[in-house]
């Protein structure tokens, strides 16, 4: 057994101090929930111990502790579990178990790229397809989905809307520290050609999976902050921007400066990660829709489409310039685009020299697998492409994916704020359609963003109504068609069922 990194030692000490200062189990459960959310949002993989080659991370331990202390708090304070969330969580787990049992008795007949097989090795011809076998990994992934599902139930049952705001603020604070560290990494790499930041990250977490080499991609030096690789870093920045903007429009973080999301987007653009090309358009759409909701209470798609078309035209023109062609994004995106036909024909040999081909081929293979088992999939944990959405479609089918979407919707309450689910769908599409992997689908970041989006949009609606009342009190209001007001209950389901704080 290989034990602990410097980070793990400090982490355990901080955990003990938080427990000592917590007056009751609910407070400690909230702190544990915040820790897992922050680590998942920042894509920090911090191994605690390694047993027989199996890595157990700090967040794994905190996840188990959260479930135990949350259950204890619910029992002590006699908190009624959110019935809607509990029902959808049970349905989700039952569907996933049913998918595994079906595939155990009626195995998928075609060969697959089994989870754990390197897609790069497969593209190079050094790894092959194999028959599907339901085994230990499938059960481990099922256990993680189960913990994820019931953690969400406990969170929305125990915590109030203000608690989710507090966790969001903590996440933004840690995100700022991550951005500052990435700026240090950029400075040392760009001006001194030093990889000291990545070496410090590897030493801090004792993580052999962290890149420690100096990587140049065309004219840019690759950045990955406190994560393992550039694509993880871009996802972490994306989650930071999403939570920051939600808090900003709610009016609960008025002192926050927009320079922070601007820095995050800037770091994405210079990170040399191709994931930036996928994530930035969705972030732009998310921001435009969010600020329309804040100002008007509804979304007008025509202005959004016009802005996106103008941005797309600008990117296209920029890609043809000398500066644009010196960046790694456009050549790679073009290579993937022209290779789609070859990928769907199965002509993978022709794609070996194409940048980004492993990601493209992983998505194509998952689509093919899903087409062979469209309803129930081939079982959780069976295939793991570079796409959370297509991983779940292939593994659990359309039934499992629909159950997962309904579960996330339940975390926003019986009467969520208007457009809150739309914003959550933007998050899923931006971070998991062509990014992430199967583990992204049970990330605790979703357990924060789902209820937080509803609560923040409700606060934005209340603030907008108050401003309208102040404006109309100074002048006669002209006759006009009635605007739709905020259509939700006085309290979200999860706030109504939360235990009273003493």
C-alpha cells in the first residue's frame, strides 16, 4: 500500500479541524458536500492511498463520509427526504441495475473497446476490441452512480437555498486560487521555459498521472493548472465560469468582479487544449441566455443566434489569418471535421496521423455500440469514450439517459425557477457532449449546479420584480400586456423540507 501525498496529509488535518468546529452533523455534512463539489469542479485528482494498483482519492473518502454524516443528520433531526428526488433516484438506480442484469443474462453480441482500454493505443493498432464481460468495474461504476444519486437526495433534503449559495461562493474562491496558480504556470512556462508549476502539482498530489513535461502545441505552451491534463483544466475553468455567472445574476455576489471569468476564458484560449473549441460556444450561449433572463425574465433566441453567427464569422475569418493558423485549435478542428466520414466508415487506419482522432473515434464507436442496444445499453462501466453523454447512451441506453435527466430535474424542486432546467441542459451539453468521460455523469458539480441554477434564477426574478416596482412607483405605468411573473412556489421543495437551523 502506497500512502499519501503532502496534500493528503494537510487535507486530513483540515478535515479533522472542520469536524471539531462543526456544532452538529448537518454543518459537517455541508462542509463535506462542499469539498467534494469543489474537487470535482476543479478536476483535482488527489490520491489518498493506492492499494494493489487501485487508486483511492481524497474525494472518494469524503464522498463516503458525506453520505454517512448526512444520513445521521437526517435521522437525528428527523428530516423528511425529498420525495420527488428520492423517487427519481430509485428509478435511476433500478434502471441501471436492470441494464446490467439484462446484459449479464443476454450479453451484447458485438466486440467493443472495453472501458480501461486506451483509445490512443486502439487508434495506433496496439489495442484491440474484445467481447463485453460484466465484471468488477461495472459494479464499481454502479456503486458510484448509486452514491451520486442518493447524495443528491440527501443534499436537497438537508440544505437550504442559502447553503447552496454558500457552497457556490466557496467554489468560486477556490476557483480564483486555481486561476492564480495557472497564471503562475503560464508565466514560468512562457517566459522562462520552466515546468516547475506542473512538477509542483505532481509533487503536491503525489500523482504520477499529472503531466510533468514541457509541452508545446504550435505557438502555445500547454497549461493544465492543478489538474492532470489540459482538457481537464479547460473543464475546470468552464465550471468556474458557470457558477460565477449564476451567483452574479442572483444578486448574491455583487462585489465579484467580472475580471475573473474573463481571466478564465483567457486561460482557456491560451491553454492549447482543443476542448476550448467545444466549450466556449456553449459558455457564450449560457451567458447570453442568463443575462437575458436577468434583465427581461425570458429568452429571445433571435438576438442570441445573431450574436453567435457574428462570433462564428469572426472566428472563421481569424482562422484564416497568419496568427490564427499558428494556433493549434483550428488545424485540429479542421482535421476532425474532414475525418468524420472516414470515422463512420470505420477506416481508422487513415486517421492515425490526424490530431484528435482518438476522441472522434471514441465517440463514433460509442454511437455504434448504442445503435446495437438503443434502449438499455450494454451496462454501466462497459465503454468509456471521450464524451459523458455518449458514454451513458452506450452504457445505459436512452432509458437510462432519460432517467438521469429526470433525476437532475428533480434536484431543482417541484416548481423550479423558469428556465433553470434550460440552463442546466446548457451545462450538460457544454461539458459532457464532446468532453469528459463516463465519470463526468456522476460528478458532484452537477449536484451543486442543478439546485443552484434554480435558486439563483429565482433570486434574479425577485430582484427584477423589486426594481420594476420601484420604477413604477415614481411614474404612472402605461397600459401594456401583462408580463409573466416568476412562476414557482414560495419555497423550493428542498428548502421547505430542510431541517430548521438552531
